[in-house]
């Protein structure tokens, strides 16, 4: 929670262990909020009074706070009961009537204790209801009160209990099961019962061991998570999936304790069959796309190798140069597909491609120049060309990465061959990214421009920038010598 983080960062001498415990509570208190059908507000002491630093609304009922209470301050004489709980003088309160935004509500105060100290106060606030609660509501409320008792005893949240961030985490509204200390079902919500019936467990589950019921329908050949038995018995605060009959249930266990002794558990269950099926489809699609990029990259590298071989057999310098340029352009496209192969999305981190494009541009002119740090050809009269990249271009869509890479390679090659081939110097690619606006400068400190740029490479770059990217490409002389080519484009947003 940002407000809780800000409070601890702004409070001198804040106890790090206490801060971590409160963060852990806030990260998992939606369970108590849903069970109690109540808003939860976390209060901490400050300057003799109190301040609200976190708030949770229930997903199973109406809220009493339409306005976020985070940041509200109580003076040192404003709320005696709340301040008494924070000072450790009052071990909580029973539900009492209060007004919340001109509406009647009930409030219960619970101290958040840890290692014999009161770290904060938890305000449990719910609308006043005229009708009697149903049997299911009563059981859920009882389970929520047991969690509050664990908060008071310093055993909830459960320390060291990792909650994997996998999609499909079950919540109270998805289905709730209550177990006793031996893992026997003592109560099952209608949604949970329906989920288990779809899973293959028939009949009433009350009075039967959940682990035995599940074992009877588990697929014998399907891999089983090693933590599943502990989850089904309610002995470990963990999450696990189990599969049977083509269906998948996501389970989460929350052991319940009294005075440090485990005496039951809450099992949250959700049918995630469709969700897991879609995840498998996405994994298959991702693997297929990666394989396509891999094959395209290999084919393009093969074409580049054939062009290189053919160029070596040419007796005409003009034909050899034309094949070499074609080989370089094909290699540049292969670089983009290699970047797509390494990533998990249909997007490319352009800065890595720029680094490889500049190296390719210098290597393409290897007869007259060599890269700084590389080996020169003895007796060839080569000059040294240094490369540097400034700024950050960021991530771009695959459809835009290919023309951008081609244009940058063409401009970098022109800078090396026409600006630095005789004198050497530095080839600089400077990127400026603001949202979707990208400006890339390709600069050299060589001999400078000799008339307007022309040639096939220049025409290709201009066509790609204007036609494919809808941007502009301009050239200008640098004040301190050399040439600057500028690509100015607006990119399409990357859809997640």
C-alpha cells in the first residue's frame, strides 16, 4: 500500500520488522474483509493521535466508506477507544454503532499485535443490517472472527506463508470450506460444493476428509503438486491446483490457530478450468511464435550467407558492393527476428538492436575501418571508428522495429563509409523517447556533408521512415564538424 509505505518512510525511527508485519497484513487482509463483509481500516499512532494508513473494501458485501479514509487523522482527544487500543490499554472492543458518512454502521476495534507489542489498530466496520443473517453468513462471520482473534494473538497474517502470484487465486465468494484439526469438512459453502461436484466429488461432503474425497477423483497419470496433501488437510498456508476429469480447481489453505495451536483451517476453492485452458493455449501460441521467428531468422541468415558467397565471386566492384549492401540489409532484418525470439512479447527492446546495428555498420566497412577494441588488418591503412549509444529508445512493436532497424543501419553505414572512412572518429546514436514520440540522431564527427545525401540506401531510408513509420528523416551539418541524421516518428502504443 503506497500510503503505508509513505508513513513508514516519513516516520523517523520506524521499526522495520513492524513495518514488514503490517505490510504482510495489508497484503492478505482481503480474506478477513470478505469473510466479515466489512471494511477494514488500519490505524497507526502518530503525534499522540492516530492516522489511517490503509483501507480494504469487501468483495462480498456493501462498503461503508464511499470516500477513501486513508489519510484521516484522529487527534489525541478525538477517539478515546481507538487511542486506548493503539496504546495497548484496551484489548479490542465489541461491535458498537457508529455513523459513517451519515449512514448507520457497526465498528469493532482489534489490536494488531506482534511479539507482545501493539503495532496498530484494525477497525472492522460494516453496515447495520435489519434482517437476520443466513446460516452461511453466520459461518463466514465466525471464521472472520477467528482470523481477528489470530490478529490479536499475533499469529495472523501467517509469517513465511508464500502466496504464489498465479492468476486465478480463489476468494471467499468463489467457494469456502471449513475443516477441523483432522482435515474433516465441517461446513461447505454452496459455491464450493458446486465446484467440487463439477470436479467429480458427489454427495454431501460434511463429516468426510477432504484429502480422501479428492484422492478418489484425482487423475492417476497427471502430475500432482507436492504441497497438495498439506493444502487439502489445512496444515500449510499454501496454494495448489488439482486436476481431474479435465477440470482444474485452485485451492488455498489458511490454517486457524488458537493460542498457537492449530485447530482447523479455511480452504478457499475456485474452478479455474477455463482459465488454465487459456493459459495453455497462450503457452502453445507463444512457443509457436518463437519457433516461427527462429526459422525466419535462420532462413534470413542463410540468405545473407549466400549473398556474401556470391559477392566474393563477383569480379565487378559495383556488383560486389550491391550484393554486400543487400547482405547487410537482410542481416539487419534477421537481428529483429532474433530479438523477438528472445523476448516473451511481440515487441523489441530497440536499444539492443541499435547496438548490433552499429557494430554491423562498422564491420560492413571493414576494408577501410575497424571497430575500437577490434583487430585491424595489418597493412590495410585502416582507421579506427568508435561507437556509442546515448539515451534510451525503449520497447517498440515488432512491425515498427524492422523499418527502424533498417533505417538506423543504413544511416550508420553511410556515416561510416562517407564521413569516417578517411579520418576515423566516433559514430554516435542518440535516442530521445517521450511516450510514443521517438527521435533518433545518428551522428559522426567526420569530414561532414558534401551536398545533399543521395543513393539507394538514402532512398530506402527515406521511404521506410515516411511510408512505414509516418515520420520524417532530415540531415544537417553538426556545428563542430560532421553530419547528423535525425529520425522523428510517433510510435503506436504496445498492447498488453
